[in-house]
C-alpha cells in the first residue's frame, strides 16, 4: 500500500494541494472579505479535512518563499505554519523541499516558469485539463518528493 502524500503550495486565498493516492488535486479557496485570522482558521478546517479524508501520512511543501511583497510573504508563512500545526497534531510528517529542487525535478530546469511547470505536470500526470498555477505547483511538489524518494512517479498504487 503506497504512502499517502500531500503536496502543498501555500497561498493567501487559493492554496494548491495534490494527493497521490488516489490522485486528487485542487485548491483550498478562502474569502477575500475576511480577516487573516478568520482565513487561517478556515484554512485549518479545510486542510484538516483533507488530511483526515485521505489519511495523509506525509505533507510536502516549499522550504522557502521568494516574494517581493513582505505582507504577502508573512501570509504565506502563516498559511504554511497552520498546515504544519494541522499535520503535527495528527502525527503527520512535514517535509520541506527547496523551490529550485522542485522545479528541477519536475521540469528539468530549476528556474522554470509557471507555464513550464504547468506544462510539465500536465504531461507527467497525463492530465486532461490544465491545472491552475497553485494546483500545478502542488503537483510539482508531490512529484519532486517522490523523485527524492526514488519512486518513478508520484502516482504509484493508482
């Protein structure tokens, strides 16, 4: 039985996620009309629901964020911290990978553009529809994790 892994791309309002077994991906969408503490609480509830529903055993996210807007950077770090809390309270391992490593493993180029990441994961996972930026990043994170563990792809067991 494969280990259930969730790739996570934290964002202010639309956090991308991808789960390997079964392959499921999407976004946790939060309201623009609410305060940060309320959004973080809602994120915790929705993220926790995913962890429980799919019996996730490992969560993988980016190790560092490169962003010019410090306010946005603080929100991204807060979202990731809430995800870490949700995982930790369930005894779920939380792994961080460097962004360049993720892009290198998913696309062959550590400096790949968003469009290149989208194209690569669409091909790697044989997706019929183009994922959003956040979904594509989560799928790339999931794929990179499996590559670092020596697995041929992020969909084993499917």
